[in-house]
C-alpha cells in the first residue's frame, strides 16, 4: 500500500481542516482597549460638547497667558481668548436654540433669553473696545467650570461613577463642587467691571459707548432665567448700602446720592426684566430648559 502524502498546512481563510489560535493579549492591553472604547463611545454622540471643551480649554490657556505673560504678545492672547469665548457661545447657541430657525419675533425673544447670547455680546464688546484685562476673569472661571465638569464625565465614562477619584480627578471633583460660589464670583466680577469701565471712560482710556453697551449686558444678566446669581449680587449690594446709609456714620450728601442711585438701578433693572418674554409664550422644551440648569 502506498503511503498517503502528508497534508500540507493551509492557513487560508475558510479552511476548516486546520485552525490557527488567535494571539493572546495581555490583561493590560485588554484594559487599555476597553478604556479607549468606552471613551470613544462616550464622545461619539457628544461631538459638539467635545468641540466646546476644546475651545474652553484653549480660552483658559490664553487667559492665563494674559495674566502671566511669559512670552509673545499678551494683546494677541487677549483677543484670542475673547474669540474662543465667542466661538463657544455660538456653539452653545446652536445646541440650545430650538429648530427650525426662523426670523420671527419669538425666535429673537428666545435668542435674547439665552445666556450664551449674552456672552457672545460680551466677547464682541471687548473685542471692539480697548483691552481691559479684568474682563477675561469671568471667561476663565466659567470655562474652567465647564472644562472640569466635562473632564469628570469623561473620567466617569471610563472608570465608572463608583470609582475613587485620585490626583487630577479629585481636584476636578472638588472644583465642580464649588459651582455656586464660582458663579457668584463671576457675577460679582461682572458688576465690579462696570465701575472699572466708568473709571476708564472718565480717564479717556476707553470709548464713551462702552459703559452703555456694558449696561445692556448687565440688564440681560439680571433678567437671566438660568442664572440668578447676578440678581443675588445686586440684592446683597443693596442690603449693604442700605445698612451703611442707616448706620448714622454716612454723610447726608453721600446718603442722598446712594439712595438715588439705588432707586434708579431698581427702576431700570426691573423695567428690562419685565420686558422679557414670559416663559409660557415660548416653546415647551425651551421653557423647561430655562427652568433648570445655568449657562
């Protein structure tokens, strides 16, 4: 009997006679792959949030460079920080506003109610006027809160909500826990900035239009449906001034000036707040989004 020829190994795809064992992967490679996959799955439906995360991170970088100018031109960094803040506000408006868009009175009423519209106006103002370094402080705080929040979400998507945060994650968790204080600090800085603009206008360092344009921004912030901290800051300032006036140590002339200023501020801010479109007339989804969350 003739000997049968030995069967050659065939590793072509679909050959059932022989099988090739898949290469074994180490536990570290499986862990890394699963983490990257989880992060990719988390970011896939959140591309707009990722784009805003990048623009806010860059705006923080340029803001810090303006405050601590190590190299280059701080004036260019100031403009880039404002431009990035404007881009972020535009992306946020695209995300917030209901579609389809229309050039109607109701649509523009919804546009004015959006906090992102306020900060878009804020960026355009200070791009046009002479640079005021203090004006980028609110941008830095707001951007840092959003960057920390979204970074924590990315960490949680990989490690889970029950994981113990360490290092950078722990710092971000503490930072986001101070959201109320940070937003109140931002509101206080925005109110204080009005005094800086008036002083610069009197010294001739800035256009006379700047205080009027910024006053409109403050009225929009005061009437905000999502962020009540500007109203809180004005209320606390009024309480402090009234306490100072009634303390007996305030001169009569200063007391009269302060009382007049308080009355004018109350009338003007109340007027602009009453002119806002009621939430009941807006689209249901937009009204619900205004009642929760901020910025």
